[in-house]
């Protein structure tokens, strides 16, 4: 795929956002034939590496979230020499730790008719038919083994009184297939993978480099050969070579500045891989969560997610009079606008995530928003408290009410919550084949870092499942197929490719440090976030995207002139770290816009305003857009090249997603 | 709101370090403590000064990255909460706030308020796991575990690894951290095969890292953001004595 590219002329209408179309992707290595045996047959066809040879093979794993830690632990257990690089001070800090809800698995312990097929079907349909059938079926298949393994690690899952595992329903699924550990499922699963990795460290099979940030991927003759990494404590730049490189660096939701992501989450490793030739797939596929605590001021650094279950009993409203200054309890019933109940009488407050998110944005754009910034709506429990009593509401939402009060200083018992949508997860990421390998040989991407199995929309409790599926049960098999070809490769960091990558990395550092401006990195990041949120967020249109593209390009030019980064590169310098990450977000932002612009359809959680029914329902276009958009980097200010991987649906017939 | 901040500044591990005083103004009572420091840093950068280094990430109390010693207490004046979940409305307008790093011999300062807590990782490496390889697990429901046991184990497993227990302790003891893992795994049936060796190895590593001994003041549990109960330490003591004094029933 990375060989010859026949390029069509630059697409010129309209003139601002441009790209070329390259060869389609024809070999995703996804097997064909009977769906249920595809993974088993594929595994049997993979090359193996004998135990005594595994010791001679070195693998770099970047990131230690659910994907990275589980992969590193499993590869260590197999006998490979694993080196793990994390920018955190410990591999236990990755953002997977913040996942609350649970992890899906097709165990059918409930006897409610769950099956691998049903989990596969729900995931394909939830992703609005923009994911590979082969991958999604495999994900559903290995989901059952994940639960077995995590229980064996001693993770204290929620249990029934009989001692067996408890499950709950989640995100609209009709089955109770979500396993959980109180409200801290991500934390417990991550600590399980972290502990497994620590065991491999103790056994000498893995080495963890904490406070080390990967700043470039080294590619030699089309193969990943290593990384350039900065020791964040001393500022030293190191070259590290390996037989294969695995990126498990998470998503890029922080491009929006305000998101539910952890502050340090960034796209640098994946973006640098992209600049070295790896395709970036569906970058505009971003999930926005409807119930988050809104921004309360300019100082705000992140948004906190509140469980979506709140909409089961809360009523969403805004004052009928725009800008009404009265506190909510003084606004009489007839002057409250329950806009969801009015617009969507059949579903009311329980419309799907994307509809609820867009409606909130719409009323706020119309000037009806509440709170100090006018970017929030009320979520009111007073009727539910009257109807069901405090005790019932406490049982259901007590901990969420406490969390809300802790953050905002307001009690949902006394006054309605204020909520607003926020960026939460990115379905897009590095393009990978069925083996989770990017189009660069020997470079793998797992977890949220790849373009994933979630299509254009991820279902709740599926992120943990995918991260662990990739790390525990898929990559350890597929990477062997490649490593078997690398046995006699002698590793060296004294090559031209390493030389160049190190030099370029140092130049990048120098470039941001030499700015003699007056503005801080955060000021630029906020500005970028606002452009993306306004034009490449909940709802998009060609005009807005075109504007956004120009704004980002202008912002990027100003960045290097106006940014001020104190300190040097030879010390612990958090602002330098931030400055490099924002520089990459500025480039990625352009690609997100280009992708959103090129996809002239509304699919998954993305509304292109030009493509909707008069009732505001999204219009998908399977005829033209049933493909993965994999973008190839061609240089700064050069139009990217679009490679289409067609998606065919042999087993599930694409239908229109309906909430009526 | 307006605050006077006395902040510990230390360029690197070799630098002796000192306090600097800063003023911040126009702080919203709804700003978090870390957001207040963000505001200070933006101001310092614009004035051409070095911003204050501090650890943070998730900013919702679960990653365990943040950890400041505020007005003489780990994670500040409120009990059982991380620094990132502390809001400025919990302080008085005009108050002078003293901000230091977590101080303990096994936590060398990296810069300003950032310390190296990798000693805690090494305690886990010594045995804080069940030795099970991927792929070999039996069906998850093949081993029933009473709900109260799983729930209790979770109370211990909830530890976020922030290390505040060490900073809160006058002996800089890592007992609560170590005990949380030992207690969690000694309750779960999966933890039984390595129960004896785990506690011995983890306690040994804790001592090797230079953490102090426990004198049962309970200061750790007051600050622990994950509310790990003090009973974990009693469990650790019991597990340790059992492993150290009683003969190993499986020894040859």
C-alpha cells in the first residue's frame, strides 16, 4: 500500500481545503469466508517464533494504558524483550484509569440471550456501519476471554450474593453484558494490567522507562526500527532501536483543549508516525458526551463527565426567555422550555447521545443557555424527587450528586444541575490492518490509538474491551508473524535514519524554545480548541469547516512567532512538553477538518448539517462513503492523499439508525 | 478571590530549594487548586519567569499523579481528597497558602513540587500481583467469591498510588500503600497461592526503599483519597506475622 501511488489532480472546489485521491486500500489482511472461524483460521496461518528465539527479539511499547500495559505484559510472558516508554511518572497513571462504567463481554451469564453474534451486531450497528466486520466479530469473540483473565488476576469485580459475577445494562443495549467494579472499572482493569507488567519487570522481561516521552518514530526502508525519546527529567534525547514498535498512546480528544481526557493525553506519537508515513484514518470521528459538567470560566482546564444514566430521571430545560437572570427555582413551570420533550415527544429526555448533545448546542446557540457562560442547560431532578422520593433518587444517583456538588459547590437536591456536551473519545486513529499493523511494516497501533473497531460511534463499555482485546489477545499473536521475519536483523542506532530523526527532533525543540513572543502555549491551545469545537464538533458544515481550516492554518503560523516557552531543553520543563504537543495538535487539527469536510454525509455521532432530514435526522450515504478514509501525509502545507478502504457488509445489512 | 502563595521552588534534586512568595488575584471560588496554579503559571510565563512545576493529569481524582503538601497537609485541608479535587472556595479570601512537595526520603524532588515516587512501583514489582499468564485462565464464574469478600477486597484495591499516605506520616511509612495491595490480594482466592511470599517480599522492598515504620497514628488514612481503611495495616501485620513465624504448610 505504501508503494506506488497514482495521484489524481488536486481537488479544487472549493479552493481552501484540498486533497488528492490515491490508490484504494485493497489488502486489509482481513480473512474471508465463514465469519465465526475467521480469527481462528487466521491465527493458524500466522508464523511462530520459537521460545529461544523470542529472547533475541526486542519490542518497544509506547504507552501503558489498558492496551499498552496488557500488550507489554503479554509479550514479556511470551519471552520477548520489552521496553515500555511512558511520559507519566509511573505506568499506572494512564488515562484508561478514569473509565468508570464497565466492560462489555458476550458471556451470557444472565441467560438473556447474549452471544458473540449479538455483541458483534450491536457494535457494527452502533458504529453506524463504518467498521470492518472481521475486526468487530473478533473483538466480540475475545471479549469473553478478557473477563476470565481479569478475574484470574484477582480483580475484585462486582458480584451477586451467590458469589458469581454481576452485570448491568449499559448505553441502550437490550442485554445486561457489562461487567463492572463499582464505579472504577477502568482503574481496576488497568491496575491488573499494570501489576502483570510489573511482574514482567521483576522477571527481567520488561523494562519501564517512566518520564520518557516519545518524540519521533524511526523508519528505515519502510520498516519501523525504533524511536527518539526525551528523558523528561534531564532533557536528554535518546535513540532506541527495536525489531518492532507498538504505539498504545490513546486518543487525541485533547486537540479540543477542553475534553474529558486527562490533561497530558496527546497525539504526538501517532502524529509523528503519520508524518513518517503511517496513514491516519477517520480523524474527524470524535465522540461527544452529552452530560458533562460545563465550563464555568476561562481558567477551566478540563471537563468532568457525569454518567449518562442521569437522563433516566432528570428533565432537561432552559428558560423560555433567553438570558433570563432569575435563579432556576424562581422560574415558574410555564416559563420553562423542556425542549427535548417538545422536539422529540416519543423519546423526550432519553434521545440518543448525539441528538441530546446537538439539541443542547442548538438552544445555547439560540441564546437560551444558562450559567455564567451561557453554555449549559438544566438537568432537573425536582419532579423525580417528588415522584419517587429522596431515598430512591439517592440510591440511583447519590454518588453522582455528591461528585457534582464537590465540583460546582451546588447541590442537585436544591437546584438543577447544569450540563453541557464535551469531547470524550476519538474513534479515528492510525490505520491498521487486521493484524493491528499500520501501513509501515513493524509499526503497530492498539487501543484508542488505532482507528479501531468502533466505526463512527463507540458504544458505552466498549473502549475497555477493545484496549484489552488488542493487548492481551490479538497483538501477542499477530506481532509474532512479523517478528519471525526479523530474527537475524542486527539492531543499530548508528544509522542515517536515526541520525536524521534525532536532528529533526532537536530542531523541533529549538524551534518552540526560540520563539520570542508574548503568548503562552495554553492560549494557543485554547484558541485551537475553540475553532475545532465550533466547527468540527457536534455539527459541521462546509462553510464552517472552510473557515476553521483557514483559522487553524493562520494560528499555526502565528504559533512559532508568538509563543513564549520559558526554560531550556536540558531540564525538566513541562511547558516545553506542552509546546511540542500543541504544535502537533495544530497539524492534526487541519487533517481533522479536511476529513470532516470531505465526508459529505452524516454518520455515527457526526452531523453534517447539509445532510439531514427536515426533522434533523442524520442522512448517511452508503453509496459514496462506506469506506475508511485513510490519509497519507505529504508535507506541511501540502494537500494530503486520501486512500479509501472500502467496507463491505456481508453479514449485517446496513440499516438506518432510528430512535423513533 | 485573592491569595498569597508561599511556593517551594527547587531547580533539581541537587538544588537546596527555597520558598518564593507570589500573589494571585481574581481567582474564581469554583476554580480547582490546580487551576489556580495554572493561573499563577500563566502570569509567571508572561512576566518572563519560570512557571512552577507540579504533577497532574486526570484532574478528577483517580490517576494519582497530583500530590501537593498544602498548609502542612497532604492534598490540603480537606480529608480523603486529591489535590485536583480541592476547590478554592475551601480557602478564605486573602489567605496565605503554603505549598510544598510531598516530603519523604524515598521521594527525591525532581523539580519544585514534583517528586519521584517510583519507589512505590518497585514495591509492587516485589510481589503485588497474581502470577497468572495471559491465556491460561479458567472460566470467570468457575470460582464463586462471596460478595462481601469481593466488596471488601475492592475497598483495599481502590488505592490510587498517589503516595499521600507517606507524606502524611511522620515516619514516612508506606504501610498503607503496601497494606492495601496485600490486604486486597490476601482476601481474594486468586491471591492465595502466593500469599506468604507476597507479604514478605513487599515488606522487604518497602524497607529497602527507605520508608519508615508504622507507629499506628492513622494520619495516612485521614488523607487517603481512596479512603483505604486503616484495617489494611492490621491485615498486613497479621499476614506478615503469619508468614514470618508460622511454618509454611507446603514446605518440603
